[in-house]
C-alpha cells in the first residue's frame, strides 16, 4: 500500500524500518504455566505486525516501478538460498529487465541470476523483443526452435548452431521446415546446415529434402548449392559427383556440367557419366561440351562419335577431331562407319584441318 501511495523509490526507508523491528514474542515453553502465557499475551498485544512474505514485497515493488529494489531484495534472497522467491516471480523480474534494458537483461541471463525463471516464458519475451538468437537458445521445444530459425532476422550461423544442438530427427525436421519456407534466405540457411551437419543428419536424407517439386524452385537451387559444396570438399567421391552431374542435367546447368567434367581433380565414373550425358535432354542434351570432356578424358571416342551422330552434331565432332585430338580420328572413323554413317561424311569429319571442307555433306 505504501508503494502504491508514495512510489516504490520511497519504500526503501520503510522496508529498512520493518527489518529493524524486534522479532515477534516467543511462545511459552510450557503452555500450562499461566504466568508465562499471560506474559506472552501481553507482549503479543503490543508487538508490531508480522513481516509480509518477501515474495509479496518484491512483487509489490515490481508492480509499482521499483525494479532495482525488487531485484536487490530478490538476488539477496537467492544468494542466501532462502527459497522465498518463486520461479514465477524470477520470470517476471527477468522479463522486466529485458524490457527496460536488453543488454542488462541479457547479462542477467548469462549470469543465470534467476535460475528458476521459466525458459519458455523468457524465450517468448525475447522473441517479442526481437532477441531471436537468445530466444532460440532458451526454447526447450525443438518445434519452436524450428519455427524461429525461419525468421528472416535470424542469421545463417545462428540457424546452423541451433540445428546442430538437435538430434538427427529434429534437425532434419528443422532443415525441412526451412526448405518448405521457400524463400532464398531460408534456403541459404538450409544449405549451410546441410553442408555443416551432413555427417550427423545423413546425406541421403538431406538430399531428399532438397528434391525440387518443379523446375526453377528454391529447392532446385538449394540442392545444387549443397551438392556443389560437397563435391568441392570431397572431389574424390565419384558417387557424389555423379549425383551432382545428374542434378545439373535436370536443372539445365550446362556450364557447371562443362566445368565439373573438365576438372581433373574431380573424380567420377566415366561410363556412368557418359551414359548420363548421352541420355540427357533439354539444354544438357544440346550442348556437347560436357560429353566431349568426359569422352576425351577417358578415351571413349567411339561413344562420343555415336552420340554426336545420333544428335546430328557431327560438326562438333569434326571440330574436336581436327582441333583438339587428332589421335581420336581412327576410333571415331570406325565407330561412325559401324553405326552406318556414310563414308563421305566420315571422311569429312576426320579429314585434316587444311583439307577442303564440304558443309553440305556434313549437314547438321
């Protein structure tokens, strides 16, 4: 009542006076002794009112703007281990500090000043104040953490760290939630988490999350980014490279196909890659450079000849034989003839660079 009437700042002298009052009289040891009982009743009649519970005092101060004094009383009690300050009141004190001064409130959190404060309620307060990183660390629910990391204000490193603290099922669910958000920012977080945590979460499981629903969506770009990073870090993994080549074919990333197949530091199964590129459709099926890289690097000249013949791309084969690898002339010639190509067209393909050309013979 005094706090309400005079303001919490003026309550300190009154509290000090209350604490200075003598303790209440001690009940008689022998309740049958009439003299002791009478003496006790007299003292009790003149004794000051009992001290209100410390919880009530701190709560009243907090309700009337006395946060510093309320905090002082509460922390003193907590240090003494008296158990007079409940978890609910600790939660209220922490929320008040965060709302008044975020930096000071975060220092209290770091120091664990209020150890029994409700983490979920405190996380909610932090979220409302825009302290997303703090809210993510406090939330006991993996589902709530998964929701928070999708917020645009949460950076990549915070999201990856949060997912790393989860178990594999919850971590995969969180990555999936980022992917389902279908924004470039969320996709970047998902890719970063997948790159950092693929050993824990599982490569196959992560790759399946990124499988695109339609060409050009964020999943497709995320899958390419993830596999590109994995191949860059593990270029000797032929199976991983083949998976990446397949994703590039599906996405029509011809320049990336050309780069990967040309890079001799990246391992892949030549026959698998050649078959993939021969059967590729779309942009990957129109540009012969990746296929030429594979066949030239692994001496698959017959496969290259028949593939370019089927695609009606003999001009590219002619340029390859004439300008890149003259040693391929014989196997190319044999493969073309065996495939039923006309001898005149074969001669034009494998003729030396200075020989007269006959475009009409080669056709398309």
